[in-house]
């Protein structure tokens, strides 16, 4: 058998691994996923707002002082953190799946086949999600990242580290400058075709945004080092066994949180109108935020691992149990956010997002996340897995192992 970093001396077992039981799951990554989904809701909700003008930097105008404070806090501590967190935890999940399959004696070719099928289905889920509900979907881009990660699952730690540093260099020198240019190129543009029904416009834009967004991830390589970092976290055991890495987790958490806030400060000042830089300086501020946000995402995940360690005596009860219930059903919970917020806020739905300020929008986002927590807890008490997790597993492995 081809040597892999996950190979064990256990005898091969037929077929793919069974679903991970609650007893087998690590608390830290589930808590991190549960907390991350709050960040995602807060970051995504402004996309559903409508009816307001935008300034030259793409922010809604006519905001109150309270709205500006809320936006400043969101930009300083949350914006451009959720995507890096998602990418890191996605890489972690890929490594967990690969390790379980390698431990059953599967050859690298078979492991890659299963991961490839799962990734293509994520691309399909994401395309449908972007087309019919939310043009800012992240499932399709991460599905594409899963296809790229097939080349990394069997690498040694040394080989993975080389890819990590190479991808960081590419992102710093090429990827993030492209992203910063893209993010600062369309603010204050003309609205969409007013002759189209809002839902038809959503479908058209979403169907185009999904493949182009996925392509942008490949061209910029912005998630390459993050996915690799997640795979390395799984191998090193930082999330599986945080008690063995407390000093490093604390260091990365504190430096990551500080780096994130400092790097986002210029963009946060721009968001509230306290600074009106030229296009070139604005672009530099966005570049700085994107770069700092990558490390901040890693820091936040380390912070959730520390939280899981501190609350380890509670197990999967109380607040940690609620967060973990969401984390166990992260795909379902993520899609539920769109099922709730999109029809509630958009012009093609009930339309409550018309002229809604940032503070109110973030309140809706928090309430939506809280609703998904409640649903996840109720499902957990009933012994139910997330329906989209079940569907994705069935499509990946087939009915016998779903």
C-alpha cells in the first residue's frame, strides 16, 4: 500500500467509514463551526439589504449613529474572518475524512475518488443555493477547493508545509492584490436591470456569480493556505486535543485577534465615513484587511479550541452543547440561514430589508443564527442528523452507508 501520513497498522476494513458518532467527535471543531456560523450570518446579512444608496466605497448611506457603531464593530472584528475560518475548518474536515478512510486500509486513489465525488456535489449544492436563494454562496467555491485539496491529502507533513509556504507567498504577492482590486472596483455602480423581476435578477446574478466566484478562488489562491492550515491542524491535533497545545493555541489566538483588529482598522474607519482615502489607499486598506483576516481566522479558531478546553467538563451540554449541535449540522445550519434571511429581507421576498440599517440587519442575523441553534438542539435531542448532511453523505457514499 502507498505510504500516507495517515496510514495505520490496522487491518483493512471493507467499504467507507460509517458516520462519525457523537462519542467519536471532537468538541473543539464543532464549537468552532457553531461560532463561525454566527460570523457568517453577520457578514452575509448586508447583501440582503436593498432600497438605499451606497457611497463610493460600497456602504449603505443614510445610517444612524447606532448603525455606524454596529458597522464599525462588525468591520473591526468580524468582516473577512468567517471565510478564512470556514476554509480552515473545511481543510480540517477533509483531513478527518481522509484519515478515517486511510485507517480502513483504503488506497489513496480510492480516498481521492470519494472526496472528489463529495466536492462535486458541494459545487452542485452551491450553484443551486446561489441561483435560488443567495448569490453570496460559499459552498461551490469550497467544493472547488476540495477538488484541489485532492492533491494534498496523501502528502507528508514536509510536503504539505512546502505547499503552505508556497501558497502564502502566492497569495501575498498575487492573490490578495487581485482580490483587493476586485473588491474596490465595483462600489457605487449602477443598480441591476430594473425591468427584471427581483427574483429573476437574483437567479441570473446567482447563476453567474457561482462559477465566477469559484474560478476567482482558484486564480487568486486565497483559500489555498487556509485549507492546508486546516489539514495541518488535524494532523498536529490542535483541535482534537487542545489540552496538549494550550500555549500555542493561546499565542495564535491573541496574536491573531490583535492582527485582525489592527489590519481591519483602516477599512472600519472608511466604513463609517471617518476616513475618505483615494482609490489606491482604499485598495491598500482592503489588501491589508484581507491579509490580516486570514491570520485572524486561524486565531479565532484557536480561541474556540481554548473555549472548548475550558468548558470540557460540561461536555455537550449547556452553551457548549448548543454550539456543538450547530457545528455537527453546519451544512444544514448554513443553508437554513438563507432559507430564513433571504425570503424575509430581500426585494423578491417579504422585503423587510428595504432601508433597514446595519444595526437592525445584524439583529436579524443574530436572531437567525439563534433560531438555527434552537433547531439544531431540538434535532440533537431527537437524535436526528442534519438533513443536508445526510443527503450529502448519501450522494457521496451511496445509500448503504448513509
